[in-house]
């Protein structure tokens, strides 16, 4: 995909190259459209989660929805803060990459939490807490 020709990239995200701004440290997971890295802001050293994607035209609308959702709701305390999006240009003949940069949550996901518990199940009070926090987000949206 040529990102510069896609409307989502010219209208909704910065076309800046992330080089010199953010750097990838290590892979921490796989998302729907690409790998998720622990990254670092070059100047401050602040950690960030960076989703690196090669987006096809068919995925453009879904990615646009994700970006708009992050921009609209990342102010909520239970949603990772959205820092921005960048285009990492590939060598001639190769696709560019879209980098979505968000707050790094080092403790992992709820799935990670479940996998770390004995018997792969959570206590009822933990489940109640998680459900309450999810409902707080859904009431805002």
C-alpha cells in the first residue's frame, strides 16, 4: 500500500517519519494488523507501545476507525493514551509502515493477567473490578 495516497493518512495522521523521534526496543505482542513493540521516545526515554502495521487498502477503513477512536477516547483513564501516528517509509518497491504510538502499559493485558494466575482463572473480586472499569469506559463512549 502506498500510504501517501490513502486519504486516512493524509487527513488524520502525521506523515512524519518516526526516525529520531521513537525507536523500537522489543516485540511485546501481536495485534490484529501487526506487531506491537515496546518503544522509546528518543529524547526523553519515555516508554511507548508502538503498533507497526503494513496496511492494505482493504484495511484502511478499519485502521481509520481505530485511529479516530484512540484520538477521541484516549483521555479516559482506562484507555491507553494515544501519542500519534507516523509513516516509516520502506525502501523502493516495499510497503511503508504505519506506526501507531500509544502509552506503554507494562503490566500487560487482562489476558496476560489470567495466564499468570494459578489455574488460569481470576478471583471474583478481580473480575468485578475489571468489569467495573470496562463499564466506566463504555459509559463515556
